[in-house]
């Protein structure tokens, strides 16, 4: 209770523990300034019932204690935060990151087959293909010149230490092209580390043979180019998001200093999180998406948490009219918004942790990045933010005193400035309509979101293959020309068999039988290559597929092998282990894996949302409301995503080519991130409602007052989030485009429909039942007259 007493003492000279003052002479029974939020602060131990658990008490006590120290020692706190960021970056850079290996990505039957192949040294290797064709408009290919160029390229490539082998020249069926297959040494995912040397030799060969077109493509070339394009796109998103965020903060606070604080803290939190994520990658390997998630989540939650704190500090400073010290104002804000930030951050981290249930290295990396950056953002809001607010508050106080001195008002009492209303005209109009007809507005809001969610019935999840990458990448243009000349290279199925070495001939005969059956399959190219490990224990049969992995024919070829050809041949051999992998299997198995894990993760998210809400507000009813509203918001935004990206009507508007599908990672990512971030709004809004209700304000009035009072900061935070997420829509990578669109639409729906229409309507209809089974809240409500007149909203 000591921190509560100090907060009271800061506001009321008559409260226990108050310091004597020479400037205030108020009567003993009257507090000098209005209490927190316009209502008397309830003892922390009484929050939510007869006695709140120690965890709730500690969650309020810790932010106040840390804020008190930070505000009292601002330069130490600021210096400490700066050193923390530098230390995180320094240690992370010194230790370095740990990139995920091929084995980390193995999923389903395809992953099992790859593990078998690796046991025999037959695992996938990085392969680059050099394509030699006639120059555009030059007519037919000069075979002699092309052969000479192929020999030149072969000699150049074999001289490189990074090259394992180079095939002989392979002529296309139509005679328009020659190709060379260059195998790079090392694991499949490390090819991009060596591909520059190969591409340099290809460029030199092109210069030596100007009469031909000599170009190179392959997974390594494409992957490196895609990464470079992604980095370039992300730098553009920062150029868009940062100015808009700054403008939004200027509109909210009308102060350059206050507007810069959220941005500076968000950016410093992101830098610290990047360093910490490098350390974390040694436990959860980095798949290359961690930094993207840190930027995405870090900017959103960093600005959100700072905004919540800043807004409350300004309200309390305005209410005090200059009669509270800057340190006291910060301490009061920490007792309310500080706790909300801690609860919100914990909710985001718990929600993100459910991604570990996906049993997928990519989602484990995303979860780790989200948890790390959220934790750092919470730490920054608890430590350095109170110090910055205390310094800015002291500066504002000195400026006010100088103005008073110049006006001859040095010894006059400061005039209390009322805090501005939280609700603008639009929000006020919506709340007035909601208060008059809550059942109608609830029905309208729910029906609208269900209508948006209806396209989910046609959801088609697929992995995004390389054919979806933008054609602005030169390697992708070569990829198209290569696949036109050699359609059998579009995809492949690989049958892997593991058996005792003594049965090698028996296995070979069965695989030859399988190849003969597949030769007449119209969905396959009719070409097959059989390889066996040096010890004779592992055999691998490659079957070419002349269709992109996303094509129906390619998926049908995989189904035929797994369900027909394999059981009829190798499947008849007792004691033999067999599985199918390859491009098509990887493409097909990953979405299936996600579909299997999605119900588990959504269930865990719903449970986490329920538990966190009950934990924070001691109300089972509010926990159920939070679960249902988050599910409704996620469903509506995902339905909107299907409507836009599975069709073709928005292609020109959003600059994309529809694949008729949604990236398999997007729905899961949307659910997890949205559930976490929507808890920010839920905790902040319901905290304001509950704060008023605990002071005895009737629930109906508390709902309208709490939502109206928090509307400005919620809409401002939402605009910042939408800006950050929407800046991903212009990106060239399809999954990132879909992810940005879905998250931006989800935040808009959550902030402007869920929190302003559906939530207040539902809470108005439920009345005091909202707080069940909190006995403390029921006592607070019954202590006041239920007929108290409503405060005008807006």
C-alpha cells in the first residue's frame, strides 16, 4: 500500500505520508487536485474482489516503483537505457546470428524423405543453371557458337573453389537453348553465400560472347535477389511509416518534443531487440524473417505503449493545474497506464508464444522476434519513458512559471486546465447512437463483420512458390525463359527409399517399375533419374514435372505417386522405408501442416485471451467477450483478405497478380499478431471503464465515459498501426503484401468497429453482469445510485 499512499500524497496534502507544502492551503477534507481519471483511486488490494492476488498487486506496484525511481533520477535512467541498447546491439553483433539449416525446415512426409536422403548423402544441393540462347531478334540459335560458349562457361565454373560439378551442355527439345547445371558446394540454403562468384563468371562469359545471350538463374540467385528486393522495400516502408507516425503524434500532442518521444523509444527498442534476437537465434534459428517481424511489431507496440502512457500523463498534468510536481504526475500515470502497458505486453508475449505450437522453425523465429521486441518495448515504457516525461514536465513547468512571472502572476494560484475530451465528433455520434439503441448497434456490427468473414468459406491455402516472385528481378526473367525452353525443370517429385544394402538391386527394380508407370502419366514429363548412395542403403528417384508447383496437375502427380505408384511398387517390399519429397511435395505438405496446427493454435489463443482478461480484470464475462470479439475481428479481416487476394478485381488497385490463394503462413500469423495487439486496446479501454466503475460510477455511465475518454488515444494508436502495416501492401513479395493488408484491415476493424460499436453495445446490454464474479466491483456499483445522470459523451 505504500506506493498507493504516495500517489495519494502527491495529489492530496492531507493524505497519509504527504509532505508539507507552503504553497497550498486547502481545507483538510478537500484534495488539492482531482483524483486519477476523475475518480478516487481504489486500494490496489481491493481491485477485483475482496482481495486481489499478489500478482495483480505486484503488476501495479512494480511500474510505480520503477517510474518513481526513473522520474527521480532521469539522467541515470536515460543513460542506462542508452547503454542497454548499445550493449544489446554490441553483444548481438559480436556473437552473431545463427541461420536456420535445411534440416530445420523439414515438415511432414517431405521432411521425412529429405532426412532419409541426407542419411545417404543425396540431399538437395544448391544448383545454378546457365542458359545460352540467341540474342532477341537474332533468329535461330547458332549451335556451334553456343557450344563454344558452353565450354567457356564450363571452364570458368570448374575453376571456382565454390563449384562442386558442372554438367555437360544440355540442348532443349526445340533446339532454341543450351543449358549447364552448376552444383555449388555446401548445404542447399548456403548457396546464396557463394552465388556471386558464379554470376560474375557468367557475366564475363556474356562479355566474351556478345552474339549470344548468356544468363544465370537458380534458387540461390533468386533467393539472394528476393532478399535484396525485400530489404529495399522495407527501407521504403520506413520512409513512409516514420513521417506519418510523427504527423499523427503531432496532431495528438501538438508538441514536437512529445511527438518525438514515441518514435525515439520505438526505434531504440527495435535496435535493442535486433541485438537480442541474434542471441536468441542460437536457440531458435533465424529464418530471415525475424528482423521484419521486429520492425513490424516493434513500431506498433512501441508507439502504442508510449502513447498510452503519454496520454495519461498529460491528462493528470492538466487536471492538477500545475499543483503536482512532474515526478508526482508521472507516478500517478504509472499507477494506471503503467499497469495497462505491463498487462498488454504480457498478453502480446503470451499470444506470440502460441506460435511455438506450430512446430515450424519459421513460426518459432516469428514468435521469438515478437516476444523479444515486445518485452523491450515494455521495459522502455517502464524505465526510460518516466524519466523523459519528468524532464519534459519540468521544462513545461519552468516555462509556465516564467510566463506567470512576466505577467506578474508569480504568487497567484495556477488555474486548473481541464483535459481535452477523448472523443471526437464521429466517435461521440457513434456512442450516442449506441447508448440509445445498444441492441440495434450490436446486431448491425456483428452482422457486418460476419458478412466480411463469409468469404472464408472459400479459403484456399497454398505455399507461395518461386513463380509468384516479381518479374522485376532479372533472375526471375531468366527463370521464365529457362522453364519455357526446358519445361521439365518447373518442378520435380523425388521418391526416397531406405533399405539394407543387400537389397539394393531389389529396390532398384521396384523404382524402375515406378518410373515406367510414371512415364505414361500425362502430369509428368516422362523423364527419370535414379541415384544411389555409395553404401547402397539409400536410393533416390527424380521424376520431372512440367508444371509449376502451384498448378493442379503438379499436385495431382504427387497424389498419384503417393497413393498409386509407390504402394504398387516399392510399397510391396517388406522392411523398406519410403517417402516422397521434391518441389511439389514441399509445396503441398507445408500448407497441410499449417491446417493441422491452426485449430490447436487458435484454441490456445482463445484460451490465452480468456485467461489474460480474467487475470487482468477479475471477470469471467469480460474474458468471454474478449475471446469472441477477437475471433470475430480476425475472421472478418481474413475474409476481407480472401475477397481481395483470391480474386482478380483488386489486382490493378494493389499492384499484384492473383494466385487464387492465400499464403499458408498468413492466417496463422494474422490470428496470433491480431490477438496480441487487440489486447492492447482491450486492456486500455476496459481499464478506463473499470477504473470509473470501481469509484462507484454506474456501469452504463462508466462504459460511455471510459470508451469516450480513451477513444482519441485508441484511434491515434490504430492510425499508427495501420500506417505501419499498410506500408507492407506496396511490397513486391506476395506473402508480405497479404500480411500487411490483413493486419491493417484487422486493426481498423478492431479499433473502429469492435471497440466503438460492438464492445460498448454488449457491455451496455450486460450492465453489472460484465463484472461477474467480482464481489468488489458489485459492492462498488451498489454503493452508488443506479439513477445517477449520464455524463454527456464528447
